[in-house]
């Protein structure tokens, strides 16, 4: 089940909101609803999720108890870190081991067979049993690891309430696609949170905006992106390839940012404050700035739990650049078990390294339009690799983008206008309007000048968006979700 589905919007969500508002046992209601939400699509993987949560609850208490014992013996020279290190290391190995097995076993086995075939010429096995990828494993594993690390670093206390920790990890608004919420951020709210109509109103507004971004923009341009990326090489022209790259760049942004905004809105309605996940990344003027604005909760997670433990920028320039590259290599691998994701991460890591070395200084002296153009071209080329099924498809699209298609392809390529219906054009204009920050600026001007009238217009606008989303879903329109399997 995803937020932008009929089953969630018209059945699950209304029933949940009524029970959540009417009953005093809000953690219990949220917990049961989250179990139903997860079980709706993958009941076979629910035992794995329950085992992971139970084991991590025990690990948290173990680490916490080790710290208490170390405090009692600190005068004898026993350090806090050394005493708590054993359960901490075991806990991290358990979580990473589960993630590596379920997400990367098939990838590793496929590469091993390919290597054997290349070295010995042996036929690759045809009937190989594969490991199914559990829904949301990347996100609930990262939540568990962040909790354990914060307990180990004594930034938060080990949670003694099993229900509270269970609710934190399995909470349905952020279970499938984030944002990645630190336990310390919501620890107090898990026990004492305010449920006010102001939060409900603000949360509803965020949810409606996110839903509209997902259904009305992302889903519309997704149709064009999928069609263009499925074209054979000889059907690709330069303009068509750029259109495909543009549509996918907008699709993945509004797909993911819209879903994150819906999650933040649902969190507010339930009394939680989730961190902002996107901040107009396509207005960035460097790849470094892009990553300060894109999927910010993931960037902070890698910064605090990978980059800084690796040494960060504390051991000279060479070590800093290596750490940056390693972080983005892992970031690419986290996104999926495919070499295209790995290369996507390495490409971003390489540009961050180059910008740190010299390109950043050069860019700072250029006009803003040059800075924006550079960033958008790099990001869009990287998205082509991210979207492609393999490197051959990525190469075909990139070659076409830069006019390197062969003469036959140029002669037989389809026209861009064959893909640009009025609906698509409107979606593209709306996407650029929102992604550029223009809507935010106009909203601020309207609130200052129109006052109450602006509020009425805003609520009417949200109601219209909600109705349009309902009509789109009822019609059975194309409704994919890119990050659903991450």
C-alpha cells in the first residue's frame, strides 16, 4: 500500500484518523495501523520486521546497561566506550548483515556467476533461487542503526518501552520511503505529544500538496519518461533524449518529494515533527549544494554515521576527498543492487571531489545562469544512468542527448510533439513552476498583500487539487512509485 492509492486514501486513512482521534491509546492505534499498512502488501515479510525490531530493542537495552555498568567502574580505569563496544558492534553487524543479505545477495551472486563465466567460460545457472527484497528494509534498518548509534554515543537513552520503540521503527508515515527520522527527534513525542487542530490543518495541507505533486505531476511525466527510455537507439533524437531526461528528473523529484511531504503531513496530524527532506534541489548552483537540498535526511544520516566516523575532514585534504567519494559510493549502492546505481553515486562523489579541489572556486566566479546550467546538466546526466536498465541503454540516451546518434537514427527519430500532449505540457509547466521556487515566492507575496483572502484562495486551491487527485486515481491512471522498493 502506498499513500497515493485508492485503498489508502479512501479506506485506510479515514478509518485510522477516526480511531486515532477518538481513542486515548494513540501509540497502540498507530502501531496496529502500521502493522496493517505493512502487511497489506507483504504479509510474508512481517515476521522479519518483527524479529528485527525485537532484537534491536534488546540490543538497545544491552548497550544502555553496559554504559551504566561502566559508569559504576569508571574509577577503576574501564572506559565507557570499551564496555559498550561489544554489544554495539554485534548490533551493527546484525542490522547490516540483514540488509546485505536481503538487498544484495542476488546482486553478489549474479556478479559471481558473471565473473566465473568470464574466467572459465562456464555456462551461467538458469534456475537460481533468489532472495525477495522486503518492503522498506533500507529505511527501517537505517532507523534502527541510528537509534543504536545514538544510544552508544549517549545522545539518547535506551528506550525501555517496547511499544514506543516498535512504534518508532514501524510508524507507517515514514516506514516505506522516509524521511529518515532520528530517534532522538521523536523520543519525547512517542510518550508525550500534542494533538492540536493547528497541527491537523498544517499536516493536511502538506499531505494534499504532496499528493498533488505525486499524482498530477510525477505520474504524468512518468508516462513520457518510460516511453522514451524504452525506445530503441534508432528512434532517439537529441531533443527526444533531452525530453526523456527532463521528464525523469522531474518525475523522481516530485515522486519522492511529494511522498516525503505526505509523510511529514501525516506525522504532523499524528503529533510528530518529521524533518524536512527536500529544499528546492534544482535551484542549486553546484552539485555540493544539490546534496544539501536533496533527500536531506539521508544526507545527514550518511554524514553523521559514515562520513564523520571515517574521519570526515579532520585528517587532511586527501583523506577528506576519499571519505566523500566512499560515502557517495555507498549512497549509490544503498539506492539499489545494480551497477547503474553504484556508478550514479560514484559520479556524484567524483563531482563533489572535483568541486572541493578546484571547480567550486571556478564556479563561484561565473554567472548564476552558468552555475545553474552546469548543475542541472550534471544531475540530469546522472539521472539517466540511475534510470537506465543497463549501461547500454544509458549510453544510447546520453549519446542521443549530445547529437552523437548515427544518421539512420537522426532520420527515423520520432518527433518530440508526439509525446507532448496538452496534459504533459501543463504538467511540465507546473513542475518547473514548483521546482524553481516560484510558487513559494508568489505564495509569500499573496499572504502579505491579500491577508485573509489569500487563505481562502489557498484552501480552495488545495480542495481543487484533492478533487483532481481523486478523479485521477478513480480513473485508474498510471501510478508508479520509484522509491517503493528501496
